[in-house]
């Protein structure tokens, strides 16, 4: 192990004091002179033509400053990749909750009152809610004509596949194939084949901060935007495109993000907020209610996953064909790029030479889907890992044994041909099994189940950071990445302190606006520790070189004879110059603070991944179907852990999101409308709903982040639903093919099983 | 409109407010005490928890007029000068928050617990804190943070 | 939030006079955890809101008083009832039941009278109060009357309370000796949820014979439900597993649950049977060990 001082320490969040005292200003906390409050009237229909809109009564209400409809806005569609979403519905509404009219008023109460005075006449149109049905020839078309919808080329950092955007299949946005080997030859070698289909409903990210936007337009037209968006520079570009102005006419200001989990990467209300501010001539704040969040946020894609697997006589997988159908809802605008990334995990972390994955993203008249912690992966892994257990059961193999026969080992090519180095898949699974006491005796109605996943560190887009040193030698690192709470600022602080061998407290980390910070993609895809970490290392390096040159001049020594050591410069004569002394000396001659910017772009695709093995232990009450998750073991193949405290926080928080996904969370959609629209009905786990948690870290030294760190943010949430479903089967012998694993479903399955066995007994007698 | 007089974090406050003003809006918009957060707006998530005469309440379900004559304590009232309250320090040291949006509510609820029961068991902490949702931490480190204060491990 | 005029009378008489004056245009505000939510969603839009805060120290409305039984002021919070030494000693069933309601923060604000008037059939306290044979004292400008709790709940969110009436006190009659009680709340989702089904049971034994049985369910119909068929089936019987099982099975015919996010009609009906059986068993066990402790 490396000899490290700051890195590797369990450092509390650097931004902690501002958060625990209530001083941190989130977007909804921004207050400006003359601020108005915006609110939208939303569609009650899943698919309808707008016949007429009468806003006269709303406009007449005292305190209302602007009322706008889609027809009054430029006919420009917005989005991240596919530009298919109008700011306010024009002519047609395509999901329950779509924004139709926007109002800005002196107070939220007045804005809400104004909404009740707007009359909209609709003419209902046929709607489609199920993505598989939506692909049939006779299905209603969610978008009558997509030929005018634009999108940029598929970026090169995504896994290369055969991409067909808007193919000639009803309602299909994209059809992507990932293939490796020869799928037909593979199945020809198979002794047995297994096919199963799994269904996963939409779930919400569950951040406690609803989306907020604040827009202030300066007299010269420059736009100041505050937005609960984790990627300010990306938001700036999307927002400027939505307004058709140059990016530098928009400044995205700084604000911490009150929970992201993938969900805070869209423009949400910001564009309509701009139009309200422009119409009213005053700044406008829009904060979604949690009901709006659940009705019309950007939840995780619902999916239908069919897996077909060929296994040889020794229980080794020889071929996997996957057909993944994701509903993106009514708009694809703020979904992940061309397809749902997690699709590449449809083969799991197993050796299988022949793979074909076909992924559809399909329009339906439901809430538009978006990103959520490892987009696509929990849905697919629920299928993949349940499928593994189903196959093991058919083969008469223990689920652990079947996996150990097939896990990737050093030297293997991964299913889509990736050549990972330092594969720790088997080791991670064995570590989990040992900690969870796999194979140990269980009480009646207790069961254990495994789930596995792997994910490489995020490596896309440029990162940069600016390190400055002031006259009093204080160090400030400025990043353009918004703080989503994952601890990335603290890791960056540790990197600076480590490299400069100074105490942690002497380094501040601040967010810069898009006007002040260097360009940075921001949080997402488990990339910051790696990418922003490397950019920070580069900034420290430049600062060291720059200051060494100043020190050399001051000490009248050639700079190659001056070395930096723990807060001071030393030349070959053992002459010393402390940082404060140097900075004081420079104060007269240089413009302070001195600033050094480091940049980083990962050149090659990642050659390393991180494996995760999770084992759930449940108890099932056979009389009620109630599943109690007693224990969750989560084992992770990690690199150097830069901050054990925040690293563990990611493991625990992610795992409990997985528990929610497994047991209680789903957006219940009836006739296209989400019906459980507040947190009393959409059930997030509470402090009373958490299992005994055991974490095992299998350390490796191959990560691309500074000090050989890897990623951890999108690992522990993914395989929990599968592990729980597999444990339920182990406990009481019933298999759920859809999420969540509710008591009622388990109860129904138990009744069915009992009825079946009675029938069989009768048949035998 | 109704005239109200109350004390907020020890300071006397007098205001004329519309009858339908919620306490959370008085605090956030009227007094610029934006440390109190609004999450679910229906009393479930606990982000808006403040102490009303020492008792934890959902400020999103409390009419400001009903705080007339009361003492309200918000997260901003826990700090004495620059000195953090032990709970505030513990939440930093033990990783009791990540994004921070639920944290003011968590800390106010925890304060109400420790005011009533200075040495709660782990089970008592879990049960008391059930009304404060956190999506980041999975709760383990929140419970550890509160336990640390109860066990006297945190000094400020 | 809707607009309304808030008034805060100093006395019960003034409250009753205002209720008389405004009738259905007025709503009474106690803890507010139910009413404010309904008002925020515009489901209830009173022109006048009558705050009861000034009555918080009225002995009648705010105290728990022992007599041969017990009276509980309608303004007592759930938390007050849960933590009252008197309740814990005399009516542990109530302390247990109120501890199951929502979170500490909600229990601190929500009052007994408010929750009864709210009449959400999924609430926890009504089944427990039903098996204790509770009565309500309600007052209006014209006088007062008592309503059996079993007659109080009329329909979904509807009660026998007239617009000008106010619940002032809940009266719990003296409870018999050699009695056991149980309250079970089935929470298959999260611990802060409403019940999928809730059951309260009370059983008195004379030797090995059930001489008294009371059973009530929450979340089992449009109103909280007292199930006398089960009570009759148990009375006079020895509490054997067969007797309890057969009696509990009768619940299936009595309940008329509403499908919601916590379960389908069929599932709630089946769970009503399971938890009725468990609650009776638990009450019997407690009765066997009881010495006049309800």
C-alpha cells in the first residue's frame, strides 16, 4: 500500500459545516428582489388534442404577472440527446402530468389559485401504455411524426453497438444491438436452453429535494440560472440551445444538489421558468411539489426483459440472447443518450463467448423516463440474476456453485469482448459468500439469495479544476461540478492536501459558476473521483511547478535545485522557504491569488471494472407473504479507498435504495397516470426498514482514479432486488418475475404453489 | 391578516401575516431562515421539522398563526456563534449526511429526542427517527451520529 | 394553500357559538396533520378555521382523568396518550396502539378528537377504542350528547358528528378483570405506513372459558369495524386453536375492504383473518397471565 497521509483517512464532508447549520443555499432557497413564483397546469389526459385554452380568468387574478401557453412559445423542442420535448404542450398532450400552461405570480398561493381558473378543452386520443404493445403495428402512435426530431451523433464514449435511431417499428425511439461471438453457433453447442421474461415497473429517484429552477434576466439579456442540476455546464449548453442563444449568454450559478441519484440531470422547469421571467419582466422561481415529482419527474425506465441462455453439459454458459424493452414514456428528451446504458450488462459478469443483446427504447403515453443510479442496470440485473438462479435450479446446482463455474476470472474476455485487467469477480463472490455464511443452516422460512454486478469507473467527458493560492497561502480548489453529496468535494480536498502534504483543513473546495469555473461535465456515471480527481492532480502539479519557479527566483537558485516538501521549498543547500513566506513575498510583485488549472480527459476506454456480489438473507411469513430482509452482505472489488467514511456512505445508501427497489418502491401507473403521488403512498425505506448490513471490501490496485482508486457510487444499489427475490425463492420456494417483491405477490404465489401441489397429490392418488 | 408575535431562535419576531401562511413559509420566505427544507409537503419526510415550544413538528403542516406566542427553534438556532451543536459536529464526523437536504430536519428531530431522552438505545433512535426520510445514507450513519452524541463521544 | 379566515376563541362556549354560526363553512383545527393536508390539496375548503389552541389547558379537553374508567380529553395528542403513565398502567392497549401511529412528529401534533373526526378508516386508534367500548362526549351550542364509538363512524371519512358539534371527551368505561388485549398492525411495506390491516382484540377469561370477546378492525372497510360475529363465536368457548381459527375465519364475511396501495380487496380480506386469529391468540395469552390488567 502507498504511504498516504490525507488520502485514505475517513474525512468528514468538507462542505459539512454549511449543511449541518442550514447555511447551504439550495436552488429552492435562492431569494431575489421582485421574485415571482411559477407553477404549471398539467394534463389530466394521457393522450389528447388540445382544443382550446382559456387563460383570461387567470390573467385577471390580482398578483398574476404572466400566463403562457405552448402556442405562444417558439416551436423548439428541447432535450439532452433526442430533442423531442416541447417546453409546454403544443396541440397535443402525451402523458398525464405534461405541462400545458405556466403561470407566474406574486406568491405560490396566487399561482396555484390562478391554475384553478384556467379552462382547457381536450379531445381524448387513443393511448398506449405498455411498451411491448406500443411496438405492434396497430398501436396508437405517441408521436405522429418524428422525422423533424433531431439528435447529435452518438458520442464515442458509449459502448459501441449497432445503433438504429427511429427505426421503422411503431413508437420505437432506438433499437441497438450489442453482439459478440456467434450467437447461433453458441446455441448449437448448448445442451440445454432456458428462456425467462421479467417485468420491472418505474421507480422514482426519491431525492428529498424536488426540482427547482430560478431564472433572472439581466437588462442586457444575460440569463442567470439556478437549477437543481448536477451538471451545470451540460445544463448551460442544453438551456442555451432551448433558448437559441449563445452559451455564454447563460450563467448557471452554484447550488448544492439535494439528492441526485441520476435524476438531477435534466432541464425540468428551467426553460418554462425563463419564458415566465421574460414575460413578467421579473425573476421567477419554480419548485416542483413532490406530487409533481412523482407524476411527472424523470423516473427509472420500466422494462420488460427476456433472457435466453444456452448451457453446456457441464453447466457452463455458451450463449445468451437478450431482448430488452424499455419504455421511455412520452418523451425521450432526458433519457440516457441513444439507449439505456445498463443494457450492456445483460450477460452479467460471466464468461460467455456468444452474446446478442437487442435493446429497444419505446415511446408510451406515460411519464417520461430519465436517469437513475446505474441507468438500466437494476432492471436488467434483476432479470439476469434471477435467470441465473432459475437455471441453477433446473440444473440441480447450488446458485453459488453455478455462478462460480461461470464467473469471469483473470484472463477471460468479458461477454462483449472487453479485456479487463485484475478481474476480482470470483474473489468478490467468495468473500460475500463467506461473510454471509452461505451454506450455513437456516431456520424455517429463511433464505439466502445472490446478486452480482460489475461496472467500470466513469471515464467520459473532460474534467478540470482550478487550484488557487492566496496571499495568506490558503488553498482553494474550484470545480464546476455541483455537489450532489456523494463526497466528491472531500475526495478532491484530500487529493490536494495529499499532494501538497498540508493539513486537510488548509484546503477549501468551492463550486464555481459556469462563468467562473473551468469546463467540467459534472457528476454522473461514477466519474468524479476518477476524472475530477485526475484534473485536480494536474492542477496541483501545475501549482507546484509554478510556485517552485517563484521560489527558485526568490532563493536565487536554479529551479531544478528546488524541491517542494510539506509546505515549504528546499534547495540543495538546505535553504528553506515556507509557502506563507513565499506568498507574502509574491504579494508585492504578482497578482494574487495565483491560479492553476488542471485538465483531464481519459484517452483510452477503461481497462478495469469493479465487481460487486450481494447476498440477501430474508425471512418470509408464509401466512402473509411478508418478506423481512434480515441481513444484507455487500462485497465490493475496490481500488484504493480514498475516503473510507464517504465510500462506506455510498455503499450503505446505495444498498438501501436497492432495498426500496426490491421491496416497496414502484410508481403505480393506471391508465397511464401515476396514482401514488405523495410520499405517504410511494414508500421509501425508513430508519426502521434497514437490515443488518455487512460490507466486505476486496481491495485491488488497478483503479484509474488518483492513487489507484475506482468508483463506488453506482454499485451497491443494483443487485439487491435480484438477491432479495432469489432469497425469497430459497426461503419458501416461490419465484417472482416482477418487482417489487411485495407481501401480496409472495402470498399469492404461495397460495398458487399450495394449490398446485394439492392438485398434483390428487392427480397421483 | 393576523398579527403574530413569537420568538424564533431566541429572537423576538412580530409580523402581520395572511391567515393561511404556513410556518415553513414564514420561516423561509418571511424570515429568510432557509435552513428548514420542504420535501414532501405532506408531513411524511420530516425535512421541514422544527421545534415548536421544544416539540418536533412538521412546519409544512403548521399554520404560522398557531405559532403565535411560541418559541420556534430551527437549525439556524442550534449554533452558538461559530460553535456547532454536538449533533451538528457528530453528523459531520460520523457521515450522518450526504446531500444535506434532509439534514436540518434530521438534526432537529434528533435534538428533540436527546432533549427528552439523553441516552437512547439504538432501537429508540431508529424508532424516533423513523419520521425523517433520508435517501442518501441508508440511515446507518445517522443512527451512529446520534448514538455518538448520546454516548458523550462528541465535544465541540 | 386555500384562503380562509382563522379564528382562535378563548373558550369552549365561543367555539361552539362559532360552529353554530358558520356550520359547514367552518372547520375545527386541532393538530392539523389531517386537515391541513386536505386543505392544501383543496379537498376541504372551509371559509373559517376555528383554532382550538386556546383550549389546550382546559381540563375537560386536555386532560386524561381517572374515574371508574377513564376520560381522555379530545385535545390530548397521540404522544400524550402514548406516554401517559396512567394510560400505560390502566390501558396498555391504548399506549401500544398510539405508539404505532405514523411518526413521533405526527403523534406530537395529532390529537385524539381530531383523528376521530377525520374518520380515515385506515387509522390505528379506532379499533382499539372500539374494543374498549369507548363513547364520545360531543357538545354543541345547544347542549351535549354521548355517542357510542361504534355508532360514530358512518361512512368513508363521514361521522355522526353534526357540523355544529365538537368532540370534547372520549370516555372509556371500566374494563373487566382477567382480560387480555392485543393490537396488531400489519405493515408489509415500510414502518411509517398506514396498516394493510389492523386488528384490536379484547378477551376476558373465566377459568378456561371466554366470557367476553371484542374485536375491531381498521383498514377493513369504509369505516373502522367492530366484528360482533367473531365475538359471539368466541363467547362461552374454551380458547382452543380450533375455536380461535373458526371464529377468526368469520371475519372474512364481515369485512368489506377498499383496494388501495396497501393491498387488494382479496388480500386484505385474507389478512384480516390471519391477523384476527393472531390478535385473539395474543389477547388470550395475555388474559391467561393477567391479573385485572387490561
